[in-house]
């Protein structure tokens, strides 16, 4: 996986001090946030003219990103041989029916019964980061990760289907305005989430397989994701609408789990995970009496990210450091054992992977009732998307 960029330049002593603070119970973070607390942010939507949806998010550290969503009508082209043969058979059957004197009432019925064929190529995403080429590993890896989360459930491409002959082509352009002061994955994911929530498509006036004809009134445009505000919250009903997925960045320091880590915290991470999740809407329309009628969260994917802590230089104990009055060891093996033994106060780069129990704990914290996932989605729901 692509490593974290812009590694913090810290000495082995500083790395050891920071790691020991993050390993305490509770952990002491440099900015005094709690382990599951995110950085403060400013968000706005629908500010780019000429787009179907847009959003901007600025973190407290000055990192800012904007996302623009543009939709265009495109003619559907079957990419599968069996789909092409199916269409040919349908056309030939229609010609034969006309020759045999078939009735016109059967034609709409056969068209409406045709199953929908969708394609992931209907969504195209590009990411631009200052100081990086378009084909560098970081922009490519981030685009693939965000695109994977969007297309995992197949819900987004299903919303782009118009009829058998036409579909919407969605272009998602992500721009990081400032150099990445930390790993930009959470910032880009949250901004894309808000941009898709604010995306609206013109209302369709044509029917069946006719050439698409749309309503010119933008006020009649249909949201790509129905807004949560349209539900009657005063009557005790919670929205059962679907929402775009989000991807959270999580790191482990000792036995502690830390969300939304900064660049300095990533420099001492034992492991870093990218967790993508979305909500599983409830089909019940009953008032909320117990937890059974509340939307549940669904895990989409988990990806490991190579932390920069593996590339740091190990510290040297004072006992064998001649600069601090120690005695240099004649045996390189002995010196290596002392450095890698995990002695308190001496920094040593992490080795190996992450334990399964720790992964299970991370997933539980993201998906549980009142957990981090629900907290993040609830915060994004408070942003006015028009």
C-alpha cells in the first residue's frame, strides 16, 4: 500500500516520548484531543457554479479540499458479450413480432421487464494534490480507495441508470488546495461525502426507452441522495435514506486506538488502517421505540497503510552511546538486541503487522451504537446541503 507522505522530522528521543504518551491509558495526544475525537472543521456545500454538487472542508490545521461533481448524459454501451447478444435477440424478436402482427401493448411490458445493466465506469474520479503528479502513488492510491468504497455496494451506479439506452456519467473532481500537512484521506472522504449529498440531477420527463428529456427547472431537480431533512423528525421517525460512504483513518499505538491521527502521531504508529463504512437503512416506518428501528452501519472495506514509523531510525540506549558517556559495545549483535528489545525510553521502529483482536476492536468502535461512525455521520448531517 502507498506509504504516508510528508513524514514528520522527529529525533529518536522525540519519537520515543510521543509513542510513550500515546501508549498511556488514556493516551495523551499532542493537541490534547481524545482518542476518538476528530479535528475541528469548517464545511460548506453548493458553492461552485456550473456543477451538479460541490463541497469544501477546511480542517483546523489549515488543510483544505474542494470537490466538484458533474453529471453528463451518456449513451450506454454493453461491455459484455452476453448483454450484446441479449439486446440483439430483443431487437430481432421485436422485428419478428411486428411481422407477425404483434400488438403495441406488449412492447412496453417487455421493455419494463428488462433487467438493469450497470457499469462501474459510469463513475470517474480524479484527485489533484499540490506537489504530486497525477500518476504518483499517493493520488492514485487515494483515488482507488475512495472509488472502491463508492462502488462497493453498487447503489451509486444504480442511481445513474436512466433506461436501457442512456445513463448518467458522474465526474468527481477532488482538489487538495494546500500541501498535505497530514494524510489527506479523511479530509477527501468527508468532502466527497458532502459533495455527493448536495448533488442533484435534472428531473426526467421522458418515459421508458425514449431519448431522455429533462425538466429545465433546476428547483425540480432530484437529489442523488435524498436529503435527511425531508423526513419528519418531530413525529419520532428517523430517516431510512441511504448516504454515501465515508472512510476513516485509524492508527494503533500499543493497545490504544486513535482516530484521525496527525502527521506527528503517524510517525510513531504501530499500524494504520483505512476503514470504509456506510449506513444500512432501516425499512421500518415505525416510531423509534428501541434500537431495532435505527439505521445500522455496514463495513465496506479495511485497507492497511504502511506507516512512516517503519522508516525511522532506531534510538541508541545511553549505556552504549558514547555521546552520553556510555561504552560502545564491541559486539554488533549485542548492540542490536539492546536497541530492539523495546526498552522504555528508547525508540525502535515497529515490526510486523497488526493483531486480529485489535482489528476487531477497531471495527467494533466504528460500527457500534453511538460509536465513532455514527458520530461522524451525525456531524455531517448537520451541514446544510441545500
